[in-house]
C-alpha cells in the first residue's frame, strides 16, 4: 500500500483502484469558558524634545545645537539701549534699520531675519519665559516690548529646531526674565542721565515668600537726541 498526499488530498492506491479522500484541518482547541487572552503590554516610551524651555529644561549636553548663554548683567554692561543692539556682540548677528526707528530694528542671524515689519520673511523664534512671542499671523516680533533691564539670562540657540515652532530656521532667542528672590522683599531705585536731555528713572520691587515669589518693575525714559 502506498499513501500519497497531493494538493491537500489524501489518495489511497490499490492495484487498479484509486480512492481520493479530502483532507480536513484540525479545529482549534477552544478556550475554557470565561477565559480571555491578555493583551501584550509594551514598556513606556518617553520622547523628550531638545528644548531649553521651562516646561522641560534639558542640560546643554543634551541639546544638539550650539547655545550661547549671556547673563543679563553682561547685556546691560554693553551700554546698549535695546535688546537687538545688545545681541550684536554675538558672532553672526547683524542689524538693519529699514524703518528709521532704533527701537524696531531688524535682527539678522545666520542669514535669517526677525523683524516687526508685516509681510517680511521671518526665520527666528523669540521666547519670553517659555512663551513664544512671534505674532500668530505673519510671525513679526515687536522688540520694543522686550524690557532689556528685566532680563535675567538670554540664550541664543543656533540652527533649525521644529520643536520651537514654525519658521524656526535660523535659531531661537530664549529670554528668561528676573524673578523675586529672598530676602522677603527689596526696593531698588535707579536714575540715569546723559547728553541730549537723556533721562531714565527706574524702580523695581521683588521678593519671595514660600511658595510664591513676585517681581514688579517700571521704567521711564526720555531723550531729545
């Protein structure tokens, strides 16, 4: 007797007689009543964006870019009147005054520009305490609203970074403002004067009382130049 399996059919050969039997698959073994297969649970995967923002601050060694950190005291020591003017001390930063207004000058960085002029191309993102201040419509930045006297630290992150928002092609300017620190409170008045009738009066108040801290500042500036 010879047993041959061809294309899923069992064929039994006898001398002069051929008998073909269909092959049937064995039914699956039913699970016990009430039993269910448990889903396979994978371990948690956490993806952290390379951002130097307050929500998820990363050490500089974890940021895949060149970061320039400038303390606020060093910015003010340059004698600059505006934030854009102070940034020109960094390599690759230039200014362009297309409006005739020293408080609204265009800031160019590595060939990309950030300006307050509507309709101009933008390539830089500006953050203040983790909040992106580029206008939501055409991305312009109003630099005259950024108080140079109240900056605690400034970070310039070079290179494109999609995590900082759209049109972040040339880099990011991350501004961290002052906060109240112990003792409980402090009051600091400041007075400046110069040629062309220049006058500047400033008063800041700050302090900390756990778990809160507070900071308030005001500036009056005037000149005839």
